[in-house]
């Protein structure tokens, strides 16, 4: 009888406990802001750090584009994920168990990011309002700092979405190259990315800078064993901005630490997305 009871309890435990609690590998989905190689190179030290802290393998996943990442994240394909603030709220809307862990801090900008609109240095365009009827290059419709906040900037300048033509170039450097080549009259970029452009940031002029929004966020992507979720949170939040260990682990990802995050931190992103008709 005792053996039967033990077997029944074991079966119940196996059935009820989340799969992640028994997982020997966690999938870490990275939004492909840069090339796959750049993302893998940048985040491998963080994956290795998490493996030591958690005692499980952490596999980095870099989808081909923002749409693929979003579809996979909404389907619960990632245990942990790293994305911009807009796509986090999109995923949260679809995956109620998604929960933010920390907002990234970067050496140049801290925990807030800004978008900007660039034109060629010798462009006759002097204001955002003058973009009416123009072609604008952006990275991706899911980009918080290189599309969404700029659409809010257009709204504030009394321009509607249909007043401009948007072309998407996927990455920041092709956006700048499109502007430089005359394929686009202006470009949407994260403000801090202008100086990182391969063609040189000095070839462009900013028309304006957006209001601040939360920087990128690392989050738990689906329901998992609470004990594992706590271990992940503790490991991430041990990487405090300015700490020597944080620099060693996160410098390749151009990040210097994480600060605690809650869903309330992203209310401003939801409001901004609604104002741009993107939520």
C-alpha cells in the first residue's frame, strides 16, 4: 500500500510541476537589434554567468528578425528574454506569466533611452514638421527607440502617419546608409546609436530627441517553477550598475548592470504605443 501511495504521489508531481523546474536547459531569446554574431558575442558571457549561478545550460537564441522574435516570445518559446520596452508590453499582453526582472543600464545612457530623427548634415530639412511628404527610413515597426517614439515625435509636430512614407531597413547602419544615399530623406535611430554608425555620425544632423522611455528589459518569458524564477531574478539583479563583476559579464553586451523592474515601469510605454496606434 505504501509503495502504491508513493507511486501515485510521484506521478502527480511529474504531471503538475512545470516543465522548467526539471529543465536542464533554458532558452534565452535575444531581440536581434544587431547581427546574430554581434548578439551572440555580446551575450555569451552573460549566458555563461547564468549557467554557473543556476546550474543549468543557457542557450542563446537570436531569431532572424523582430517579427520572428515576437511570435516566438508570444508563443512562450523563451524561458528568459531580452527586448526593448515596447515589445515587452506586447508579449506581456499575450503571456500573462511574463514578468520583468530588470531594466538594463548602459554606460552612456543609464536606464533610459531616447529616439532621434536624423537627416544628412547638408539637408535643407530643418524641422520635424518639414518631413511631410518625405521618405523616412526606420529599423523595424517593433523598435521602441528607432520607430515608435519617433512616430510620437511626428504626432507632436502635427504630422499623421500617412503624411510620410516609411521604409524599414531592419538595422541601424542600413538606416543611416539609406539617408546618406538619398534613398530616404530622414532616418529614425536610437539617439545613442548615431555616434556608433559605421559611416560616421558626423555626417548627420539631429532634428529632435524623444521623451525618455525605459531601456531594454530582461524578463522571464513564461510560467516556470517559482524557485527557478527566484534564482534567475537574484542572479540578474546581482549584476548591479558599476559593479566590477557586472562590467566583466556585461561589457561585451554594452551594458553595465540591471536595476529592478516591475510592470508599472512600462505604463509610459503602453501609453506611448497607444498614442502611436501600435498597441
